[in-house]
């Protein structure tokens, strides 16, 4: 027990009502009083409220996340660091993570998305890795919803505004419009960095007496309670008023911070480093001390401030961006400060590491907070919340139509699908992102997976982010499995071996049993698929409370997979290039219209989701990698939204010049489900005919069908029913989003 | 040949320029720090792409006051070769080492894409490795690349052959649809009157390897390397 710090003049009184307004429950407040042995001060209450928030503590999800496979021969470092890392060969380590910035982006789309990018980049370079690529998974409401266009422009503008200015290419992503997100969009930002293995940093404090260095931007009032009140609560009519809890990004300072931190790391004078993300100074200092089993003492009078008169409460809880906390090796702080000063950044010693296990903050000579480190870093509540399937199983966010309204002829359906906002070209979005800076981008946005080279080596990486909320809404387990399969397939289509996963699990309010059930089933699906593919889950983030006025989003586990190339020159394109090549369909099962784009546009019979056999999925992935390594195929394209017909059209959209394809009649069953169904894991390959035999052997026992050939004449012919000019299909595909979201020419 | 690539705070493509020069083209290239005044004996100074000082005020408006820019101005006045790419072009205009200015794209949006450029004057140190009228496919990535200048200035630029690159379509025609930012007269790159300072919005340093963006950008660097010999 510590002596209670005196209340500061004018501070609100601390009682249960104050705790509740901080988002804490009565039981949690009682637990705090028990751990403290007294009533906390107002400042301490603020500290507990953020550190015990769902966003920071993972109190509802931790129990389930612990069941995910995290180990693997290529995994480096233990859990608890800021991002996961894998060995990618030749002494290189890839560090990556995905994180949500959903609520801030709904309240203030530009800054919300921008700071989402900034935050995830800091998680990467705090590990000592230079960020070399970003991706984003974006979910908006219906494209004709009155708020959608504003949100899309803001979010895309914010991602571009930050990413372009900070000099990290945005190389891939995904975008979906669905009414299930009308009141709660999703913005999940991924970043990947490269480090030499020996340069990897830790966020585990060590060395009693070591100085604590504050570097980067000054602290302001922005973002206070972003983690507790904004991220860890659902939306209601008053959410507009939460706009001041959204931080403001400064990508220029972040760029300086990246360069300065990477330079500082090279000095060897850093004992531990962590960015100030959610809950800012409080979380970074207490988490670093907690991991090291140590204490920390902070002198808040030394913190660089943007304006005078910030209270200790505000200084500790500010989520001002572009700030890092460093534990320096004793006596080497001046050496580090010199690096930051060269980059015109603040670098101030604001405290030191102690051996007493207390988290202590002083302000104007007086102790204002004195808390056992473990109470905020480890002893946050852990909940095993009840989970139960909803009754009936399908809620209103499931696919809305179960009966066909009208079935267009196949050619008209293909045209409509190519122009559908969920299928059409994403060029409108990715043209606003710098995808080239750093000179590593072998394949940028628009394909199945992005491909990056690793300079000075033959090696490379492929990366992709995917999600499948429609399938998850029908079956949260199968949907999660399908999502992992799709992300892995995209990476394997590019020719890379899927190596590891990072995930962002977006769900509604976990206090509702049916939401918790969706979450638990989603984690189970992720676990099963990650095990089957030997792709450990090395980092991730959970975003709960994605609901507005009691209406939850469709369950949306977002999965990003990074794959590795031993030789990146073996990467495979997604489009046809050589007339005369055989076109081959490889699939693990027959497709279904359930959760398909076709069903969304035209309605469908009440199909069930295609079951998934993970052994067959693994065969498909291994086969794709083998095909690339043996140079047997000229292209590989994943079949996703819109089914085989759309995938064939996309494969004809060679960016140099449109290719053609002729699919022989009856090669694909003449059924709507066969042409436009989804769910089954399928890929479209093109290859010289002499390699057909090898392809059959590689993929056995999967279904391998030779369905046609690539033609020089740029027409897409599928059996007797579709015969379209590829250029015309391309125009539909390219013009759809500009037509709906605003032209940029 | 010896190259110097300036690094301002917020420069982003400086590493790419160094990579292109050293690793793809086998040139000798060094990084020059904005706070220094020395150009390290460089025979060509490159002002790279990026967002110098965040470009929060106006692109290039603050970078032009960097200590190194005094040396760059002197170097240019002495006839030294200066290449400004994207943000570097903006800085050169702000520093009045090149005529005109670069304003927000007509679309008001950032644009990253590959474009076709037509070489308008191949008799300069920056373009001599290309044929007159040759088409180069290079990437652009900018939010403020719309070249503007007063009408009489534009006329003079035309007459003196200072317009080195124009945005064109695949057939080589300078159409409005092929103009990605609304630049006046489709101008993508201009030189000064002495033809020793050249600024362009496209990024030649991102088109020097067949596996990444093609090799059209080599023409610019090879021209300069040849000119200095």
C-alpha cells in the first residue's frame, strides 16, 4: 500500500460514479481499490480506465487468443512485443502487424485513418525494423448510403495523406461496401518492416537507474481517452461529440522519427523502446516496466508540451501522435539525444527505471500517481464472457435475399458483376497511394498479392489482406477458415510460400453472448486454418464494440498473410500473357452461391456455404508454390467475388494489352453456381500445354480441369453463352468506382 | 561521374535515387545533408522526391531556405548540372532556379500511376540519350504537379526549347485525357535557359530496372552521365 497522493486543486472527486463515467464497472472499481489498498486519485483513476479498457487490456479476448498457434521454426521473439517477427532468410527479419482504427475513422475519417497508419508504422519501427510496406482493409456501408462517399474520401485521403508523406508504399489492400457497416466502418491498417536480425529491439525495460527518454512530438490534449471511451464503447447518437478524442497525425514528424530511431538503434545505446500509442505515456512506460518486472518513475514537468497548463491527468493520457519512449543505457542518453537533435526532434530525459515495481509520476514536486506496475500491466481483469449462438442462427446481417428476384443471362450477369462496387477495379483507391517509393515493389496493388523484393538478396515477400464478412455472418467458424484460405491462396498464387499471419478481429459488443459466440467461433476457425497451413499467428489486434445503437457489424476477422520467396524472380502474375497457353481450373470443392456477390446482386437459392477440407486447401497452396518454383505456370489468379467468370475476365485484363480467353463449351457446368459461385477454393492458371501433365500430378487429388486457352484476340468467350470484348469489360470494371465515388481526371 | 543526392527532412525518394544511380547504373553517388553547405564534389546534384519539411506550407517553400540550397544555387550559377525530381522540381521552382510553379493537381487528388512522356528536346544534357519525340514510360506520384506559368513565359519556354517532357497518350499525342494533373501545355519537365537545371514531375529513378517499372528512366541518367564526360 502506498500513501495516497494528495488530490490536486480542482480535481473531481473519485467515487463509483466517476469510475463509471470512465467506462469502468462497479466490480472493476472495487478491484482497483483492493489492488491499491485505497481509493485512487483522479489521475490514477484515469490511468486505470485506459489500461483496463478493452482496447488496451484485451480482457474479453485474451483467454481465446491464447489458443492460437504462435510458434513456428521461423518465428522470432516471444509474444508481448509490439509486433511479431519472422526470419525470412539471409539474416533478414520481417516484422508485421495489423491494427484497427475503426471508431476514430468513423468519427473523423481523414485523421482517424491517417493516425491508424501512423500508429501501426510505429509498432514496426519500434522493433528496429524499417517499414517498407503498408496495406489496408476497408469496410464501408452501402455505396449509396448518404455518408459513404464522405467516409471513403476521408479515409482514402487520410491513408494516402499519411502514407505518401511518410514514405512507406501502400502496396495492397481490400475494400468492401455492405450495409452491415452503415453505422460502423472498419479501417484496419497493416504495416511490414525489415530488419537485420541483430538489430531487433525489445520493449522490455532493463537496468535499474537507466534513464527514460521521451522523443518525438510534444504532448497536447488530443486523443485523451481514445482507447477507453472511443475504442471500447459502441456508438450512439452522441458519438459525434467524441471527435476531440481522435488524434491528429503529422507524417512529416513520423518520417523524422523513423530515421532518427533507426539511427539511434544503431548506436547500441537503447535498452528498450516502445511507441506511445493508445494511452500514450502511461501504457508505454508501464508496459515496458511490467515486461521487465521493474518500476518506473516519471517527472511530468519535463514532458515537452504543446501548450502550458496541461494537468498530469492529461499528460499521462494524451494520445498525441509521433512520440516514443526509450529506456537508454545508463550514461548514454546524451549520445541518443544528439541523434534526435540532428533530426530536430525533442529528446528529453523524463524519468528512470526503478527496482521497486511501482509506476510513479511526479508533477510540480508532488507524487500524483503511485501504482503497482503489475496492477495496470498484468492484473487487468480477465473475462470469460458467456457465448451462445443467436436464435435463429441467421440474424438480419446475413445475406438479405434467399430467393431469386430475377436471373439475368450469364453475359449480363458478368457485366453487372464487373461493375459491382465489390468487384470493380480498386484503381480509384490505390491510384491515390504511393505504391513505389523505396523501390521494392515488384507487383503493386491490383493483383492477387503484392510482391516485394529484398534488396541485396534474391529473396522476396508476398503479402495480402483479406476478409469475408458475408460468409462469417452465415457461419463465423467457416467464414474465418475461408478468410485464412483466401489470404493464403492469394499469396501462393503469386508464388510465395505462406509464412505467417497477423489478424485484426472486428466484432460487436462482447458483452452480448451471441457476439462473443461469433468471436469464439472466429478464433476457432483461425486456429484450425493457421495450424493446417503451418502459418503461426504472430501478431494481431481485437476490435470489439463495433456497433451502433445495438446493431453490430457482420463478424469480420481480417487476415493478413505474409509469404516468402527464396527467389523473387519466380513470382507469378495474375493475368494472361501468352496466346495459346492452356487455361486450367484447379479447385478443392464445388462452388456455391451462398455469401456470393451474385447472390447479393440478384438473389439466390438458399445455398449452404461450401464445406472446407483443410487438407485439400493445403494441397492447393503447396501445389501453387511448387508450380512457381518449377516455372510451370505463366499466371495464377484466385477465384473470389464474382466466381470463375469474373476471375477469367480479370485474368484477361493484362495491363500492357488486353488478352483473350476461349473457354470450351461444357468445360464448366452450365449452372449459375458454377460460373458465379464462390466459397470453393479455386484458382485459374495459364501454362504452356506441355506442362499439363505435371500440373495434374502436382495437384492430385484435387480437381484439375483444362478448360480452354488464352487467345490473341481480346475477347472473352465462355462456352456458348458469353462472348464479350475484353476492352469493353475492362471499361465497366475500371469506370464503376469513379462513377460512384467521384472522378479524378 | 560523381552525383550528390540532397537529403532534406522529409525527402523520401533520396534512397531510391541513390539506389538507381549506384546499384542500377553503377555511378558514384553520395548523400548530401541539408544542413551542410558542401556538395562533396558532385558533378550533378539531384534534389529528390518527397515532402520536404512536410510540405505543409507550400511544396518546396521551406526547403529552398536550407543551407545546402545556397550552395546548389551557386553551383547552378556556375553551370553545374542540377536535376530536380518531383518535390525537387517544386523546390527548384520555389528557389527561382526554374521558371513557373507547381500547383495542386486538377483532380485535387494525389495520383500514382505510369504515364507516357514525349521527349520534346533531345539536345540537352538531360535528354541527349533519347531521340527527339521518343516516348518514355515513367511513374508519377504527386498531389501538386500541375505546372503553371504566365502565358508569355510559356511562349518563351516553347521558343527556347526549355520544355523537355510532355504528358502524352500511347500514340504520342498531348491530349487532355493523357494529362494527369492539368499541367499547362501538358508540361511534365522544364529546363532553365542555360539548360543546366532540369525539373520533372515523373520519377526516372523508379524506372531503371526491368523487373520494377521498366528502364525508361535510365535515359535521363545516362544522358546526364554522358553529358558530363
